C-alpha cells in the first residue's frame, strides 16, 4: 500500500469508510497502489487502470478506459460530453459498495484485461473540436498567436478550446481568451 494513499484516506472525512472498502476491492485484484493526481490510483504493470475519488454528492471508481468496457449491470457513468475514455462507478454509501462487490471485481478484472490486450480509445482529434468564434477572430488577426497556438501540444490546445467554448456568453468567452493570450504566446497550457 502506498503511504500517500494511507494519509489521503486517513484524512478523508466524508468518504473514509467507502474509500477503505474500495481500496480493499481494488487491491484484491492484484493491482498495485500508487498515488497520482492527488488520489489513490491502481495500476497493472505500471499502467493506470482505476482511481478512487470523492465529490460532494458521491465517491467513485474512475476506470481510465471505461469506454472500451461492457456494462452488463448499467453502472458505468459517462461524466460529461468532453470525457472521451474514462467512466465512473458511483456510490453514496458503504452498503452500495458491499452489495456490488462481486460486480465491481468483475469490472476491475475486465479493466485489467483491456490493459493486457493493449486496447486504445480512439480519441477525437484536436481539429474536430469547435473553435469559438471569438478565439478564431484573434487567431485570424495575429499570425504570431496562431503559430503559438499551433505549437502547443494537442492536449493543451484542447484544454483551451474546451475552456473557451464552455462559457455561455460571448463576453465571458472573450474575457477568458484575453486572460490567456499571454500564456498561449509563452507556450503555456491552461493549467501551467
């Protein structure tokens, strides 16, 4: 067991019992425990398979390649339209986890098999993402900005496009774009 995962679970107030049970189920599969992105993460041969995390309303197993898995019990949740690969299995209490233990083990074993087989999720290309009109106008006006944006990694480009386009109002989109122009020109990602 990973010491950072120990500390994380020990400090957890809302989901401590649930995390302890989820952890024991994940470890029962033979996966190794790690600590990534601030959460206990379970790997097979060094590849991320699942992590446990909590939110205000629920806690969950996040299956990194859940989109490639079957869902005979109808428990995989697609968090949002922008999440392409991962799926969650959500819980609100220990009894739900206990009741689903056999099912959870079967899903975790399937997730391991997906990794063993080397399956990959066909991700949308960055060019398939919508470029908000306000940002396109900036790109059209400045060759330097366009070159800097195109030099960013595809992941950084997608992060900006999703962030800019998620604003409902044009003035909010414009404010977000203005705030991040210098970062784009400096080759930085949204969260750098």
